[in-house]
């Protein structure tokens, strides 16, 4: 069962389709990626109809959303849902996704710093070793974005 109450059987479908998407990406099969994403979104729609709007569902939808603004809105919605439920596992995972996005993809120091701080707070409540490793890597990447720090090393 997920931390927000989705059965293993139901969430297993999401995991299988997600793996099929990743496999299609690795094979550079764009048509298969789009087909698998459509299956995933339909599966998430069914889960939302069954369980309601849950952080795991909204977060998974964000993970595969192509539109960056919509992806961020979905992750933020999932984060707030997880906080309201005191679902600290999902708070950690979603803060990690947002920190990673703003630091690695967008190279946005201000928002990256904000979400990295949220991730550190979340890890204090629900530690996930892989997310702690990611936080350390993102901290280094964030410092590298600071031109003052880079010029002092040169």
C-alpha cells in the first residue's frame, strides 16, 4: 500500500506502465512513449475516481507531464495534499522532485534553494537514503550555480 492508501495491486499497474514508458524512452520509440503515457494517464484517472485526489496520483501525473508549468503546478498540488494528510513520505519524494527540477533542469537558484530547504525539512521527518544522497548532490549543484563561488575558485 502506498503511504496515502492506494493498494499495492492498484499502484503496481502505475509502476508497470511507468517502466514501459522508461523502456520506450531508452529505445527512442516516441510512438510507444506516447501510447504508454496515454495508458498511464487513463490508469491515474481511474485511480483518482476510486481513491480521490491523492499525492501519489497527482505526483505521478506530474512526473510524466510534458508541459513544464503544468508539471510544476501538479507537483506543488501533490506536495500540499501530502502536507495536509501528514503523508511525510510523499512530502519528501515530491520536495525532491521539485528541488531536482529547479536546480538541474531550470538552474533556478532561488526556487532551487527553496525546494532544497523543503527537502531537508522533509528528510528530517521521513528519511529516504536515496533522497538524502540526491539532496547532497543538488546542494553541490546549487552552489555551482553561484557565479561568486565559481569566480573565487578560478
